């Protein structure tokens, strides 16, 4: 169902939440539910999904790091997904959250990087984007004129990584390493 929806509407993949909601709604319609029932069912399914998606145990080290960084710089969350930092206790550290779909095309496209710079009233080059994906986060940031920090959570090697396109400005293995910038 999801692939048929993407085939019919190629740009839907930029908004994974809406793509998922619409696929669930389509499946319910195909199962014989009315439009109203399918819409209500899909909304309920997405609410349940968001609840389970946000059941994340955030280490104290992450809270300490984000708190320290937020005292010095405005922090922004940019996501291709549908995780809501507010739902797992990280929302207060961020000035705002940008999500693919409502706020532009998904990373590695430049939309959200440039919107973050615009909303912060700074140039893209003044932003350090921290992410764990070499394609969407690192290559996307660099191609958007943003500095990139790769958080290498799997002890990978840039020289052997098949998804390595551009070298990050920084590489760290723990978020807490960013406190060295303070």
C-alpha cells in the first residue's frame, strides 16, 4: 500500500508521518471501512504509533550535554522522521523542531537546513549539524553549506563506509564529546 501511494504521489516520501497515515487509511478503505471510519482509524493508529515511537530511554548524559549546549547556542532538531522530542523529555532543549514534510523536503535536500538558518537569522555556514547518517546528515549538511558533525555510533570507518559521500568537519562517537566545544 505504501509503495502504491509513493508511486502515485512520488513526493509523499518527504513526509513519513503523512505517508504512513495515508497508507493505513488506504488499507482500511480497502478493507471496507467508510471514509470517516478509515480517517478516524488512521488517526488513532498514528496516535498509537507516536506514543510507542516516543517510548525512548534517554540517557542522563544526553540531557546533561543538551542542557550545557543549549546554554551557549540555540539548538534545533531537524528530522526526516516523526519522533517528537517533547514526548521523550528533550523538547525543552530545542528552540524549534523541523520535520520533513511540513517544513520542506527530507534531508539530504537543503530545505530544512536553510529554514533553520533563516529562523535563527544566521547564515547556513554558522550551523553545525550533528547526525548519524553519512548521506542524509553529513552529505546533506555539507551540500547545504552547513558544517557537519558525524556521530559515529557504530564504530564505523569513513574509509570503508559504503554510504560515505563527503567527509564531515567533525567525527564523534558520543554526543557528550560536543561539550569540548564549550
